[in-house]
């Protein structure tokens, strides 16, 4: 059986636009925080009349077919359900690196992803999130079916390029096949160009959207923030650098009786809890994962939101915090500077500089007018650039341009 008998060519300019989304992470439920920005984006694109079909991996206790409003999801199997353990953990790269068993499972995962995408590729456009494995698989499918490909990078996939020389060869193939490339921040765009894996003329910065719940959030007129409460929301991995924030809490707890709430889960949680206990940080609370619908309340209660991540791709949680009226502090690296601009929409500190972080937090605590100004300016910037409607409008323009150009090929 030849390829054309399995998948007809995508080039039919008279057909309504259909997007096949390739994503190794996609929300499992409407309230899932993992990859939630993807559902916000495609909800908004579906509202513009675009048909959205998502191909994502299956996992135990998930349905093979699902729908979130007009967004249809198909989940592919790559092993018996109890062994489908690579996706939805936020640690796929680490798992694959650990042993030969996971490497074999990942190879099977990629093969299943490819053949499932090939069977599902009756689409106007393929949209792959993360260049690897999704974008690389999308490039293979695009090559065989002639369906145009758009690749969006998010940060963790760009880190692979920094660590592994072999990845550049795969990335060059994937990006060369893509009709358009987007990334969430100017930092990520600069990385792709510096690493010489993508043509600068085709790489466009388009942020992911914040949830409508944050854009529509309004503080009560009588709202008062906890004057010494610090908040961070993050996947607890080494890259998030939570240990630096815990070190900053040693003097902050002793001198100012500051409190820290940590929302999120991940492979470093046990080590971070042990670190906090060893230093008698009794004012630190690990809350674990919190449903996204409950996050605005936590943002609204804190005096300051801190994101200590190193080389963060974008830092969408900063945008969420600002929309809930919280001033933000971030590390001056990665894509966070698209949101937090020094003394305008936030405060920035050097990487792993505990003293600078303590000083920045004390500055926010001591100057309510500064805190209010930073939060106000930041929220205005986020509303202008990060709404689902605005981001969907930009992607619609990109998809329409790709569709028009592919129809003339």
C-alpha cells in the first residue's frame, strides 16, 4: 500500500482550514495545568472557525478520544496502558536518559507518534509544539504528505540543542521543513539563530496565551494582600532553581517573618522539602499542584511573586501573577524579560544571587507604591500581548499565510 492511498495530499485550497496539532503534552482535562496554554490557544482558534484536531500520547486512565468544546483530541497508544509512562510527567527527557529500557520505550513512542500522525494528517496544516520529538515527527509527515508544517518551540526543547550536538542535525531538518517557526520569547528566537538551526527570517516571536480566568480576574474593592507572603508557582525541577529562593528565606524568615508558598510538583520536591527542614524553614509551605481555577486566589493573596528559574523559556506564570495584581521578581535570564522589565513591570536579579533576591523582596515589602506601580504596568503589558484572542489572531494570520503559500506550490 503506498502513502497516497493512506493519506491524501493536504493541498486543497477550497477546503476549510483544519489544523492537526502534534503535542507530546496536552491537557488531560479542562482543569489540567500541564500544557494548559495549548488548550487556551486552540479554544480561541476554534472560535475563529478553524477545525482543531489534536494528536497526543495516551496514558493510563485516559480515553483514546476526547473533546474540549470544539477541540477534538485523539490519543495514540505506544505500549500497554500500564507501561505508557513517558508523557504527562514533565520529565520525558530525564526519563529517556536514565536507562536502556526507557530509550527503547521512547523509540517505540516516536514510531507510534509518527504512524498515528501519518494516518491523521488529512489537515490543511500541521502544528507541532516543541521541535522534538513533535516537530521532527511533523517534518517527516510533512515530507511524505506535503502538508505544510508550523513548529512552535517552548524552551525545554531549545535546551536540548544546547546540551547535545546530535540534536542540531535533527533540528535543522525539522526547521528546514517548516513553513513558519514561532517561539514564546525573544530569548528563544535568539537561541535558535545563535545555534544555527533555523533561518532568522522565518522565526517569529509569538507568546502563548494566559488563561481567560486571569484576564477576567478582578480584585475585590476591599482586597488586602498579606504583607509578608511570597509565592512561587513552578514545576519543581532543577532548572526552576527553587533552592535559591529557599536560601533567601533563611534571613527573610528570621528578620521579617516572611512566609513562602510553593505551588507545584515535580522530581525535586522531596529534595527541596528536605532542604527546607534542614534549615528550619517553618514558614515555607509546599502546596503541591493546585487546579488552575484556584490559582488567582493565591496570586491575589501574596505580597510578591518570585520566579527564580534559570533560562526560563517565557515564564507565563509571571503574566498570571501580574494580572492578579501581584508585583513580580525574576532572574535576569531567558525569556522572562519579555514580561518583567527592570523597574518598569518587575524587578530582576542575577542568577543564583541570594543576596540580590533578598534585597529585591525587601524592596517590594518596604515600598507599597513601587509594588503597585510594577503590578499595574505589568498587567497592562500582559493584557496587550498575552490574551487568547490576540495570540489566536496572530496564529490565524500565520496559518492563513502558510495555507495561501502552500496552495500555490
